[in-house]
């Protein structure tokens, strides 16, 4: 069995086993154990790519380079640490009656199938399979978002399914348009949708057809990224689903959708020899940053608030990959890393805070530092980190992005700074009473598993002080793969 088989086979097998595992404690260990095996396989693939370069497997069906192996490793790590948080969190939900044993089995099984869908999307060499993988991820997360079976949860899941279903349908049409032009060169076979072959022949593809295709792909995959104005499903899905689902949605799934969009952008850049796709991506990214920053001030639900923070940061990453200079790509990759670490860690604290207070309403969450010191301080530090305070690496990635933008489009720096300042003010205003006020009478002490949060914030802090040489080389290699000549 090679590393690809281990990476993709483990979550499938684990999902099937978890679907029939009735004991909650045993299911927790199987979930974490399977995720750990996936992490080992992802680490092995990363080492091989760093040592030998890009890898093709199974007759070219799977492809790994410095860009996607970085995301595979990041996905496997956050998925594993989330299972560590998930165990005691979901047992508490079971004990309080929010989920039944049957729904807990559904949760564990769908979690592993969701991880499989993301691994499949990141490693496949076929644009059609990439589309299928994101559809699979959507179906798995619809069941996870609706897990509590309340009226609001079902409404959120339905909204998620409809909006993302429409989006993914548009992405399918964009994929069909790519096939319509590539098949004229490569024939009506698998090669016409194989990314490595398309990349090689991208200059021969019809520029007009690729431009039209990318317009559909931008809206389709942009819906999954959570870009404005296609973002409306995301706050509801975060607000109503279990907190571990919010952690992997924000920290992982949005990355995979953005990965798909960037892969398609590279083909359009090759076909058009212009910055058309980059300009479109930059526009959506900047709009998402500014709208999400303003929306943060209006939120009354803590999980919805941090979902808008995710939209803000996905806007920053999208803008960086649209700018597409080596420095901007480096900043985007670093930001993707630290956002996944910090935002998932924040959701860990948010989940425990909501369990302690019995609510997600910001106005009713008070005095966390006194009632649950570890949770309160975790929320404070996590919020400072995601807001871009030094020395956390979010500050580093944002500084690098500002520098790259200043080199290409100096006037846009003012808009980026404005968006970040508005978002920072909202987070500071909302978080302060939640952690520093007097705790209410209804606050309960719960067992909070803070180890995953400490690991995530610790890594974000270390990356803020110094990026290890091997990781910097890794980012440099991936940034070079994504870079275009436009803008420097």
C-alpha cells in the first residue's frame, strides 16, 4: 500500500467502521486514530515531495506538488487536532441530550467521509474529480450542519445545500466549458480534464472560452470559498452546526475550494496570457474583506461573528493569490496556514464557552476569565492572534501581503488597511465584555479540553517569530508554481 492509498483509504474505512460503532468512547478513539494515520500518510507525502519534487501516482490519476501537499498536510493536522477536541465536546452534547447515540454515529462517520472528500479534491489530477470531491464534501457537511435537528439547524443545512448546490452546478458548467476547448486539442478522453496535461497545453486553449469558463468557476467555487456576495450560507452553517464542524469548515473546507479556484486560474492565465483571472479574484477578495469587516459589528451570535471573520480572511487570501506575485503567493500560503490554525483554535474555545453559558448569544456570554479561565484567556489570545497582533504569524502574513500590494498597486493598501482596522475594532468591542465582565449566575464549569488550542496558538506564535528554513523553502516552491508575470 502506497501513501496515496493510505491517505485516501483510511478515512473511508474509518467512516464505515464508525457508522456501526455504538460505543461513544470507542468511536472517539477510532475517529482520532484514523485521523492520526491520515496525518502520518500526509507527512510522508510531504517529505517525499520536498525530497524528490512533484509526484504522479496511479497512472497520473493523482498528482502532488509543493502547493497541494502543503494543503494536504495542513488538512490532516487540523483534522486530527479537531478530533481530540471533538471527543469530550461531543460526549457532553450526548450527555445533555442535544444529540442521540444514532446522530453521534452519523457525526463520526460523516466527519471521516468529509475528510476523505477534501483529500480526494486536493490530490486528484482531474478537474472533473475535483468537482465531484467538493460535491461530496458539501453532502457530508449538510448532514453535519443539520445534526441537532432543530428547526434552525435544518433551515441552515437546507440553505447551505441550495446555495452551494447552485454554486457547484455553475462550477460544473465552467468545467464543461474547459473540456469543450481542451477536447479539441487532447481528444474526448481523460487527458482533456487532466490538470498536468492541461497546464502543459494551456497556451493552446481558446482564450475566449477559458475566460467564459472562469467566470462560472469564479462564482461556483467562490460560493464554496464564502466570497461575497455568495457567502450567505456560511454564517448560518457555522451558527447551527456542532462546533467541531465549524472548526473544519473554516479551517479546511474553505481552503480546498480556494485551491480549486487557484488551480483553474493558472490554466486561464496560461490560455489568455493576461491578468484577467487575477483581476477578477482580487476584486472578489477585496469586496469580501470589506463587507465581512463591516458585518462583524452587527453580529449577535459568537459563532456567526467568527464565521464573518473567516470570510474576511478568505478575502485576504483570495486577494493575495489574485495578485499572484511570488511575495503575494508566499503571504497567501502563510496566511492560509495560520488562519487554519488560529481560527479552528478559536472555535474550540467558542464551543466550550457556549457549553459553559448554555448559549451562543454574545450578550449572554460574560466573565469567561473568571468562570472558565482557560477558555477565557484562550479566546482573548486567539482573538488577538486572528486580528493580526504581533508576534503571531497572522501579523507576518498580513505585513507581507501589504508589502506585495505596495509593490504592485499602492492605492489598494489603504483599502486593505481600512478593512483590517474595521474588523479589529469589531472583534475587540465584542470580545471584551465576554471575557472581562462579571460571570452570570447561569455560568457552569465544564471540563474544557484546551490542548488542541495550545498547540495551534503555539505554532502560530512560533511562525510569527521565525519561519523554519524547510517551511520557507516549501512556501517559496509553492509560491513560484502559482506566480504569474503580471504585477512583477
